């Protein structure tokens, strides 16, 4: 048995050698007779059934032997153009001959399938093709690509400076990379092409920097010409080569002119031309892996923090408005520039809050609430009506960054809102509603608080409806209104008002108070009214002075002034007994009327002159009021 096995092995080796010679001949382009082809089929079928995997080893040896001969012949060629022509021709020839061999092997597979041979004896056509390409890459591309790319580099450089080149040869050279697969194209051509393009733009580009607008126009023209050359003439793919070529061009030109660009940005920042800076930054940020972008970001942020680091002894509401306006402008710029880096805006908000806490004698929460109050009452002339929503947004953004004091802000704003609605000092009811809507976006998990604010606004509208239905008015014979009685109804649990209830209204108003109580009982049965004369006010028209005046006064001041319809002067004791006001309330009312010179206080000569007054002092109506 052993001698038979050795003989069969020797016979199989001879058959493999025979097949190897014939396959090498096919690769060289030789034609085979029918008898030779039949003998090859027979040997392949017998040998492959014994050892199916051995064919791939002999195929690899055949391809290596063939390509080594091609490489030796190519090394004798010195001119770059002839080298490209030679290897392009050889690749086409090699590709055609390999395809011819694959057709022969595929015919053998069909014969094996026809005779019912097992599937393991079939040859894998894809594997055979991959082996051939891998050996071409190893023996030809990896050893000759420097010479190929040298020719491509020099040709593209000549084309970029306006000289004529042999485009067909360059395209053929690039095709040598493409035909070998994506990995060969990316590794041996695209990476080097992009690096060489970057160095060309960095050292030999004719773009000169005067200003960013002209620089961008010149860069765009250069890019259009270069991309047109790469796509139309060289046939480079749109993705990814042309995409990264554009990035390389922009990156190189920016890096070359970086000092001039950065100086222009500094000048624009000093002139507060934020829109132009945004355009430049957006263009710079688009260039991926541009290391200098971190430098400009750092400079931007430090520049924005400078106004918040300057010391100020005491920050008033007007100063706060100017600071908020500046912060609003910078925040808008931050949002536009750092679109994917919103944490920058939060950092800017925190810097602003640090500045406020350092330079304001008031807590930040109180400062924000009172600024909102001044804004809605139109106490700030610098803010236009169409700017109010943006300013309120910025205040609420600062509020959301507060680490402590949010409860104090909500409490104080609730109180100030109630005072504005009671005293009717709001410049626009729409702004009140707008502020409540904005608080819905920032005051999280405070449903009860927001509901109370909405109740306040709703109560004002209910009061208007009730006044329209009651219409308690009295007219004089000449048709003028003598008394126009209006009320405001508040929900007791929602309004943060001091509930010092009293019902000491002047006799002129008591009849209307009683009538309204009767009307309200019929309209809302089961509900009781608690009158708050502390928050009541009147508009009194005067007929006792040389000119007609209308005074807007509190209820306590109204009681005092109405006493002078009967007499021109009273002692302090008489006024206290007639008005029935508490002493502290009476003192405040009388002091304000004397200070405005509506009344004249005459002090008793038997005591020292002091800032206060005694019950023996006399108060008289100043009939000369407003004459000077």
C-alpha cells in the first residue's frame, strides 16, 4: 500500500506542476487547444476532489510569478508618463487574463456539478479573484505607488498654477488606485493627495488677506476652480475626497492668514459688530479639526466676562437695565455662535449673576423682581414696547440660573403684581399676561403659585364686569359726574394683601357702598365682602382754588379733605374726632397733605416748634395752592 500511495502522490505533484504551467500561460495571454483544455479539466477535477484547498496555493504562486516579471520590466522604465502607461496597460491585461482563467474554472465547476461531485470540490470564484487583487496590491501597488503618486503630485501642482498637463494619464494613474479597492484608494492616494493639497494652499496659494469679506470671496473662487479640476478633469468622487479637499483648502488658508483674521475679530469686538463676528466664527467653526478655534473661543468668553468683572459701588435699577441690555445682546450672540455648545450661555448667565451679587446691596432675587415691576409699569424709558418680551425672557433666564433666592423672587413678584393691579399702575395688561406665560416656562413644579397669579388677573376682569353691570353713578344738574363709584373684587386666599379690614368711608360714599353690598348679595349669594379701605383711593376735583385741580389720594386723605367742604380750618383734635381714623394713619395722611401744601399747619405758640404736631395745632385749607 505504501508504494502505491507514494506513486499517487508523485503523480499528483506532476499534475499540479502541469496545471501551474498552463495557468501561468493563460495569465500571459497564450491560447490553449481543445485537447489541452480537456486535459486541464480532467486533472483539476481529479486533484480537487482529493485536496480541494490546494488549488488556491498554486494559483497564488502563479500570480506571484507573473507579477514579479511585470515589476522587473516596469523598473527598467525611467520616465513617469511611460510608467503610468505601462502599469495601466498591464493592469488591464492582468484583469482580462484573470477573468479568462475564472471563466475556465467556472466551466469546470459546472462539469463537476453535472457529474454529481460533492460541493466541497467546487472552486470559489470570489476567493480566487481576491487572491489575485491582493497579490497585485502587495507586489505592484505597494512598491510602485510612490512613483505613481509623484507623477500625480507634479501634474496637479502644474495644473493649479495654470499650466497644461496630460489629464488622461493622471486619470489613468488614479484609476490604478481605484481598481484595487477602497482601502487602497484611501491609503495610497486620498490621504497623500489631501496632505499635499494642504501644503500647497499653505505655502503656494496666491490668496492675500485684506479683510475677511474679500478673503472669503477669493477662497471661494479658488475652491470652485480646484473642485472643478478635481471632479471634472480628474474624476475624483464627490464623497469623501472632494469634501475633505474643501476642508483642507479652507483650513490651510485660515491657518496661513490666522493672525490677520484674529486681529480683525478683535477690532470688530471692540466696535460691537456682533453680526459680522458671528459670520466669521461660523465660517471658522465649519472647518473641522481647526486647532485655533479654541483660541478664539477663549478670547470671546474672556471678552464677554470683562464687563461683569468691573467693580461698581452700588448697582441701581437703571444700571441693572444697562447691564441686562448688554447681557441680552451677548447672550443672543452666544446662542447664534455656539449652536452646539449651549453650556457657554449658562456660563455667561452665571458670570452675570456673580457680578450682581457682588455689586448690588439688594439680593439678586429682589433686584430681578423690582426690575420686572419697573419694566411693566414703564418706569424705564430706555426700553421700547417691542423689546419688553425679550427683556422679560432674559430676566427669567437669569432667574432660572439662581441657586438660591427663587422663592424670594416669586414671593416678591406676587406682592408687586397685586400692588400694580390694585393701584392700576400697569402700563399694559398684555405685559402682565405675557409675564405669567413666561413664568410657566421657568417656574417648574409650582402649579399652585402660577394658578394664584392667574386668579389675580382673572379677578381684575371680573371686577370690570361687575362695575359695568352695577353703574352706581350720580350726576349734577349740569350733567357732570358728581360721584363715579368703581370697585375691585379680590379672592381672599390669592391676594397677598394686609387684611386690616375697616368700613370707615366718608358719608358721601357710604350710600354707594351699601348699594353695592346689596347688589353683590343678589349676584353672588353665600359670599361675604370684606372692605379694605387701606387700598382704596379717590380722585377729588377741587373748586376752591384759582385753578381746577384733580387729586388722586388715599381713603384716609379723602376723609381729611372732605371735612373742608364745611369749614376752612380745624384743630387737630376736631379732625381726629370727625374722621375717626387711627392716629398713625391720620398722621401719615395729614403729613403728606401739609408737605404738598394743600393744607397749612399752624402750630401753637405755647410749645416749641417741632416737626410733629399737637392736638391744639390748627390746620387750614391753602386757598392760594397752585397760584405760583
